[in-house]
């Protein structure tokens, strides 16, 4: 919670990203040899670190986010389109469920987009090949719900809050940042995010916005 409410300075960012083998000056501690596979692994690692940097820097500039009214259906559709190739590569399909018309909410469209990309990406990592990842926009009284449903192994009830903590991961090689960053972005939009079980197996990540 401290991370969500206090701006990040250079020192805090450096400490956080140190575990990824680099600092904010761009210098690294990776050892690269002439083995093509090693070079490829190093390239992927650096790309992942760059993505982590961008997420942390985005959260460090909350005042720079633009607050306004945007359409949740359009946001969800854009995120599905962005990740379509990755979903196909994983052997999965995605289904978008949305009401007719608009689902207008107030907040930062860019922050919510980043949150949803992290949530859908997390579902892709855990869902089996051949399964369908569902992205649904639902009306709930004066609120709108955005759900991402997968058929992965699910999250035990006692761990459903902990998955949103920084560096929480059960996946080898995972950063443990996807859902943490999603929660930070949703919080910046004035919303909430929860992990729920799914009937028949799997996980539902539910974002609630006004």
C-alpha cells in the first residue's frame, strides 16, 4: 500500500528493479557470451526489464495521467486486439462479452488499459492451450464490472489477496508484478480489483469502476 500512495523517487526505483539485474542508468550485470541461445535469452531478459521499468515509471508519475470519461467496452476491445497474436501463439482463444452501447466510466483510460493488459496477459500465462479466455463488461447497478476469466489452475481462497502483492508469483521465471501493477493502475482510477474462483475451475479477475 505504501507503493500505491507515495511517489517513487530514483532511489526507491533503483532498489525495486535491482533484483532484475540492472539499474536506472541502464547498466546491467548480465553476462553475454557468443552462444546464440545465451544472447537470445539476454535479449528477452532486457526486454522484460524494460517493460518493468516503464510500468514503474508510469506509476511514479500519477499526476501525469489524464482523468476523464471513457468507454470501458472500447478499452477492453483495444486490449484484446493488442494481445490477439500472443493469445493465438499460446493456442488459446479470446471471447469479448459486452453490452450494446457504451459503458462510460471516469478515470485514466491509459492506466486502466495497462491494468487490463496485465490481467489478460496473466490469464494467458496460466490458462491451458485450447481454452478460451473470456473478457466481459457487465453492468452492476451504478458500477461497471470488467471480468477476465480463465481456465487455469485457479487461486486458493487463502491466496487471492496475496496475488496482488509485489513479486508474488508461482510461475518459474515470472516477475510477480503483473497483478500488482494492475491493482495500482485500477486504484489510480478509483476502482477495485479482486481475484475470485470460477465454477468449473479457473480464475476470475474482477475490476469494478464507476
